[in-house]
C-alpha cells in the first residue's frame, strides 16, 4: 500500500467554523466519521485522493505478479500466486467502494488513472525479472505495505478503516508467502540463492522509498495527522520496517545492499545509508522502467473489458424495466 498520497498538500486551509470544531472534537475522541456526517471539504478531498491512489496501486500491482502466474515453478506456486493476484483485485474493489461513499464515482476515478492524472505507488514501475522477484515483492513490498496499512485500520473515516481490516489480514498472508519463497530459494542451489540475493539488491531501496519522502520534506502531512488519517510519520514507519526486515534477511543468509548499514546500540535501531530521492521523484513523475508499460496494459484491459461493462449495464437496465413493469401490472 501504498499510501504516498498521505504526503500531498491539503487542498485548503482548515475550516475554523463551529462545524469544523465539532468535527475535530469527534476525531480527537476517536469517533469514526461516516459518509453522512458533516466533514470539511479538504478532509473529503484528501481521502478521495488517498483512497483512490491506494485502489489504483492495488490494481496496477496485479500486473508485475500476474506476469508470472503461468511461469511459476510448480502447480502449487501457480495456484498460490493466482490467489494472491485475485486478492489484490478484491482490495481494489473494497477501496473503490470506500471512495464512492465520498460522492465520487468509480468511473471518474478510473478515468483519472487512465488519463495519467492520478498516481499509484511508484514501486509497481519496476520489472519482475525472475521468479525471485515474486518472493521479494511478497516479503518486501507487501511487508512495507503492512507497515503503512495497519495504522489505517484506525483511520478516522469509518468505511476506509473497515476495508483496511480485511486487506491487512490478506496482506499479512502475502508477506509470509513471499518470505517462504525467498527462504526456499536461499536454502536451494547456489544459483537459486544468487537469484534471491539479486532480487533483494534490486527491490530494497525502492521499498524504502514506498514510505514517502523524509519527514523534513513532508511539511504538509500535519493536517492528515490531526485528522487521524495518518498516524505515524514517514521516517518512523520506514525505521520500523528496516528494524523488522534486516534480521529476516540475516536469517535467510542474504545481504542487505547497503554498505553503510549498521546497528546503533544507543538507539536500538538499524541505520542505513542515504536514499536516492532523485530516483523516487523520477519514477513518480513517470520516468521509471515500467511506467509506460503499466499504463499501456491498464488502458488495454479497460478497452478490452468495455463489452463486459456494457453487457452488465444492459442486463441491469433490462431487469429494472422488467421489475417496474411487474409493479405496474400488480397495481
């Protein structure tokens, strides 16, 4: 998950009206905001931006893994990967439905994605070159997503928080599945272990970028924190991920690709070298290895599925007309 939208600038200054004060008091009291409740326009727009980006990320995130379903090394692996990709589609569905409670249509949100006006997580613009990449995505990408997503189960907006409860349960399974793939490779032949190490080398730094820019450059996330959409800072979540993941890599017998990685006894945390934020900005702006490929695939899928949407709409209209005719006849 992909929640880089948390770092966006709020659309307007906080409303200082009495309604806004009552709204903030409810948020401070940990009461859930529901769709029919009054909410500031900026709160609504912030949620729409974040939830839609989250949904887009789940859908686009199916592409790098779906590419390996037919090439997985065993029937067991094929079935497990297929189930995971189906889970991601379900996550996108939950999130689009949550966004629709904020008076925005799913068609509008998808249209923004296809037009290039909406973002999705930068992590999905990297290629999956080997089977080990599927393990690395589960272990690292989904692991980072869980760090971001668990706090969202306590998000102040009710529909989003409730959707995240099920999503986090499934993402936890995905993370364990990926780690098991990496463990199998690390304990396999020298060639398999080298494949696992290569995947770790390529995915480590992009995964650290998933948490967004450093706190020193995220000056506009304070409002999201006050609204209890965002619970922890980017750097805090990134550090939590690093502290959890480095020992896992050591258990696998793999090396974190960071020459400056060192354990700091004073703080009790693992310290890393500098992150290449120029790359993060370049990929987010559309210059990643697979940006064009991902959007081309999504547009093609949307066009190829037009007949399904049209058929479903026609069927719904036919059922509605039949139901109305029966009601008139009964009267």
